[in-house]
């Protein structure tokens, strides 16, 4: 066992993960301060509105991304070493798709938001914040193009630096608003949505001059053949991962939604760690050609994430009894119990990293998650409606725990069977 642990500690993946994880921790701390300031200044009800709007930004950015980011990591990561011009064609095509998708999002979304806020969510006060979400989602689409390109080329310092820069811009903006006594939901959203646009404009200058390449349409067939399943899965995964928020918005008061949102937001640090690991793991798995190396790599990774998840739960839950009342304020003390459940749920998500990334980047079978995602939507939707109606935000937390268990077990069985057959 000592030899295995020593081997893990010496791997290049761990060193690169240390870079991204350190960056994620710094970025997470800056983001955490931002959310604390927003939550304290808006109160539970206002923070509930803010949380629905930011969840919608993430949802729309995932849907209208149409799998481009995953495709960039897959194909730029594959060709950047030996066929740079081909890799640049994928980058140029990806950026064109994102810009077109962003304009379509704002154009059609502007007219659909009133129906969604008034009828689906039954919260008319969400109308303008949700329209701001359309603009915010476009900014995310652009900034994710740069970060995905950095990831594909394994430029992890640049990846970390850009993320920290954009989050810092948000923090400075909210501090400025508080200093000048401007604290309402809309201005908090302004502070949230402007930084990705600036991050994109700055970040793209650090990428190779990919836009000079010609004939990017020549890689479209290869790109879309892979991305069609990624795009379908992304829509399903985006909906299933945020279904608890929208069910809670419909069934809870805005104040209770704010309580749940603090728990959800605080536990999301685990998702940031998942992102840090996946950033390193994805291009490496895309480069493996043999099962022996892939299996050895995945075993080390599985042991690492399992240890990380256990440590996080053991220390995270007790800390929440101090952190939530001290930093967020006494009005958010009820967030402690749903946070504890959500932390376990996110820990299961962390343990799923080897399984999920291997399906996407080693086996190149994103369509597996289409069926898994549909099952998760059905499970979370049916269970969530009953659980939230009966148990409030605690029901929402339990729903996410069951959903993440399902999302780990079913793909895990698929991966094990795939390796056994080979």
C-alpha cells in the first residue's frame, strides 16, 4: 500500500492536479467571499432570486455550448502535438459555433423568459434577473472557449490564472457596489456577469493565432459526429443537475430557497475540485491508446479521489457549524443540515471522476450519459417533487444525494463491464 501511495504522489497527474487544485482553492475562496457578501447584503429572499439567476446562467451556458468545450478538449488535445493546423481548425470552428449560439440564445430567450418566470416558476419577480441571465450565459460561452483551449493544450497555469482573474473582477465589483451603498439583486447580477466578457478578451490573446487558419469546415464532420452525443448529454445533464433548484423555486418561498442556495453554494467547492481534476485527467485519457496504461492510471486516480472525498466529508460537516453562522449570518443557520447532505452528495460526485472522464475521453462514448441522464432526470424530477413538497429544502438535498448515487453506480457498472470485455 505504501508503494502504491508513493507511486501516486510521484505521478505527473498529481503535480498538475496540485496546480489546478491550488488555483481552484484560491479561486473558490475569492468566489466564496463574493457569495458571502451577496448573501449578507441581499438576505435569504434576495439571495434566492440571485441564485436562481446564476443557476440559469450555468444551465443556459451548458445547453447552448452544444458540446463544444468537450469537443475542444477531445480533438485539440489529440492533435495539438502532431497536427497543430488541424487542432487550430477545431478551435476556430468551436469559436464560431459559440458566437452563433450565444446570439440565438439572447434573441429567442428574451421572449421566452416571461413565460418561464410567470408560468413555469410562478415567480414574476424573476423576469428581469432571468433576462440578465441570458447575457451572462453568453459571457460564459466565450470565456469557456478560452479555458477549454488552455485545458486541451495542458496550459494549466494559464487556465488557473484566467479563472482567478475573472472571479477577482466579480469580487472587486461587489465591493464597489457595497461601498457606494448599492445593494440589490440586479446590481449584484451586473457584478456577476461582466467578468467573463473581459476574461475572454484578455484570455484569447494568450492563445495561438488559431483564427488565421483556413478551411475549418473540413473538420466539421469529425467534430459534430462526436459532439452530437455530447450536446444531447449536456442538455440532459444540465437540466438534471439543476432540477432541484427549479423545483425548489417553484415549491418553496424565496426565503427558503435562499437557505437552500447557501447550502448548495457552500458545498459546490467539491465541484470545483472535480473541475480541477477533470481539467488534468481529460486530455491525458484522450491520449491513451491501450487498456493496460488506462486501467493503471484510473486505479491510481480512483484511490486518490476516494481519499479526498472521505477527508472532505469528515472535516467539512463539523466546520459548517462554525462557518455558516459566522460568515453568512445567523439567518442562514438552517442551511447547516441541508449542507451536510449536499456535501456527501458532492463527495460521491468527486468519486465519480475516473468513471465519467474515462467514458468521455478514453472510450469516447458520450452517448452512454444520454441514457444515464434521462434516468437521472426522471428520478430527480419524480422524487424531487414529492420530497420538496413534503420536506422542503431537506427534501431537495436528499434528492440530489440519490441522483448523484445513480449517476455514479450506473456508469461505473458500464466501465467495469467494458474493461472486462476487453
